[in-house]
C-alpha cells in the first residue's frame, strides 16, 4: 500500500524544464571567466547546490578551463566563491519559475482522494524554498511537507535522509509504502538509496532539458527519441518506473497498492 508519494520540485512539479538553477549556475560560472555548457550544468542537477558546483568543477573540460584562467586547480574556497554568486542570483529569479507543471495539481488531488500523503524533497535550500513553496501554493500546488538538505544536516541527494525524514513526519510505516518521483539521476539515486519505489518523470524534466514550447515544437520522431533517451538515463540510474507525465502518478500509486 502506498501511504506517501514524495515529489521533487524544479523539473518535477514546478519550473517546466528546470531552468531556474541552470540559469543561475551558468551565470555564476561566467562571473569567474568559465562558460559551462548546458549539458555540463544539467548533469549534476538535483544535488545539494554546493555539491553541484563541486561536481562541475571536477569535470574535465571545466577543470581545464579553470586552470587556463587561474593557473591552478579549483579548490574549496572557489566552490564557496561561486556559490556566493549563485545563491543571490537564483534567489532573485526563483519567483519566476514556480508555476506548477501540467497535471501536477490534478495528480495531487487524485492522490489525496486515494488517502495518499504528499511529501517532497529538493536540492534547494530552506531560503530558496521559502520563495518557491508559497508561490507554488498560490498557483494551486502545496504538498503536505517539504524538506531541503538544511533539514537533514546538509546531507542532500543522493543521500536518503530527506526521504526518511519525510516518512517520519508523515507517519509512514515502511519504505515499501513510499513512491519517490523526480526528474534527475540524483532523484533516482536518492530513491534507490532509501529503498523506496522510484520513478522518473520525462516531460518537463531536467533530463529532457526543454521548455514546454521547445518540446511541443519538436518533430514527433525527435520528441520520442529524446523521451526514450531520458527514460534510459532514469532506468540506468535505478528507476523502477518511468512516467511520461505526472498524470500517470495516481495510476502508478494505485498499481503499487495505493
């Protein structure tokens, strides 16, 4: 029996395509003379934001570019310096990226009608979520609970502790009664590490990396090719299920005994 569905935020339930953090990361790195690609920026998506920066700095091309600019390898002080640019940049734009994705509000209502609690985890900090959560609520989406890495001593994804804390606060009796849904590889890792049912959502995901307009404009064959590639990445990361949209979430919960 599914007692709780735990959703991610950006790219899963809000911010179609997960563009707010991508925009802020790219601009932060630009401030230090390094121009990351969209793919490099999206690869660590879903991690704690400082871990995201560390991962990017460890990428071969970015590390080489950093050495060309500074003549040395990036260190922890550089992570902090980039984050000091990233955080205010993201906070300044977050409100623009809080609209619920298609099917989210309807899926949440259907799950609640089934008696399922709705939790959530995120790579955002508390300060970021204090912008995102109220804005999303005003637009119709409000889970029963949200937790950031700040809630678990900074141990964000791929650690499982945000899921465990959701379970504790929501009164869920077993990991067998939880479905985690996200849009990144780190979401899949979080769910698998927690031992819960884990699903990736394709449309509007960071894994797909397209706006709603860009996705709709794709030729049908290319659209399906890109969706298959996103699904492959989720499954390789351990996902038990892959959903095309969150309209499928209540049906999956029911299938699992919701």
